[in-house]
């Protein structure tokens, strides 16, 4: 049985939430209502003025918006169901929230 990308992200969030909070990163995870045709989840991480918002649809498309010291950066990903793309998104998001941008 394979795990969908939304389920994977929820498990990932549950595994890192306490670690991020302990490091001064606030965050939240939310899922869309189950009845939607192309359900989604969102993850928000924030530390000081740095923020990362990730929206991932069950289809595998994703949008990552980051508020960094030099402005807002938006990236679109066609398929985060492919492991290299998912790793790229999660590492980008985590590094922005965890590491000091000064």
C-alpha cells in the first residue's frame, strides 16, 4: 500500500513540529475537507520575519511562497510526489524557518 503525498506530509509535520517549536519556529498544518475532488494540505512555518507557506494538492502540484529578508519568493512544483522534488521543497522550507537569515 502506498502513502499519498498529503498523508506523508501530515506524518512529517507530526514528527518535526515539537523540534521546530523548541527551536523558536512556529507553525501549523491543515488539511482540506475530505469531500474535495483534489484535496490539499498547507504547512506554514515562521521564525521572526522569515515565513514559508506550502500548499500541496493530492495531484502532486505544490506552491511554495517564502517571505525572506529580500522579499517574497514564489515557486511552483509540478510533482512533489516524486521524492527529489518533495525533498527539495521540505528542505527549502525548513532551512528558511530554522536558520537565521541575517
